[in-house]
């Protein structure tokens, strides 16, 4: 069975702090994709990153970085120097092969206070 | 560029009434289309998946149905709504199963 676990339900930080959102996944597939999406209060899911199971290189995009470790089945997301605009619900998701069908974690609500 | 439109944005319907939510995609051909539901408590669950006109896969048993009458149109329907159908419904598209892009969602409240 496939599963995504985001153990942190809510995180609250003060602006400029670094914050890491955890994501642990379960799958028996050898080919799969991992995603992070951001859901601001408006509700739309905004795509942040996709990683395939064969690429364990960490990725950095501005203040965002992702750490993919197959050995621990984790795909963690770090925001450096957080800003109030980062406040949102963040979802980690797993896709079986390249079907595009996503299995989501329960989401982590991030609140960044000024 | 590709865009996805979903409407209405909010809907309040009485129990037992019918439902029709529409989603259209522009700027791409033969997309995969998806309906997800986000119930209270945040989890998103895939409801329906379509790889082409008239081809619908249901991922979970439920009171809802989906149809794809045109290549870039995806409709979510119900003949009689239940209270448990309340939630936030999101349409999404992808090309050949790659990155899924989401619409702005419809917040449905069944009263």
C-alpha cells in the first residue's frame, strides 16, 4: 500500500526563522514521484516541486530546499528565512509511476508570524 | 500557456438536490484529468481520473459520478447530494501523468 505521512499538523514560527516540514512515504514501487504543493488561504494548490525516485539530489530554489533520502523514505522541505507570505498548508504527495494520480499526506499548516 | 477553470467557486445545496461542477482546461490537448475532494481535516483524496473522452476511472465508491464529454472538459455530478458530500472539490490536469496542476476549487456545502 502507498501512504504519505506528514506528522506535523501545525507549525508556528517567527518571521526569518528557518523551518523544516517533514514527509515520510511508503511504497513498494521502484519508480515513483514525490511532490510538494502549497495551499494558500484561497484554496488553490500550487505546485512547488516534483522529484523522481531515481534522483536523490537535493534541490534548492531560492529560500526553498528539499532533501530526498530513499534510505529513510523521506522527502523533507525546508524554508529558509521564512516570511509571512509563506503561511499556508503544505502537502507532500506521492505518485505511482507516472500516472499523475496523487496520494497526499494530511498536510502541515505553517503559520509565520511577523 | 495552459490554464484550468473551475466553477462555481462556492455552492450551497440542499440534501437530495443534484450537483454539477465543471472544469475546463485550455492550452493543451488530451490531458489527463482528475477530481479530488478535500474534506474537513484537510486530506485530499482522488475521486475520479480520466485519460480521454468518455474514459473515467472511479477511485473510491461514492455518491458522485464524473463525465468527460469533450477532450478538455471534466464534469462532476450527483443525482442526490448527501451531507457527507460537503467539501472542497479540486479539478486537476496533467500531460502524460507528469505534474498535476490544480484549479481554484469549488467549496460545496450541503445543508
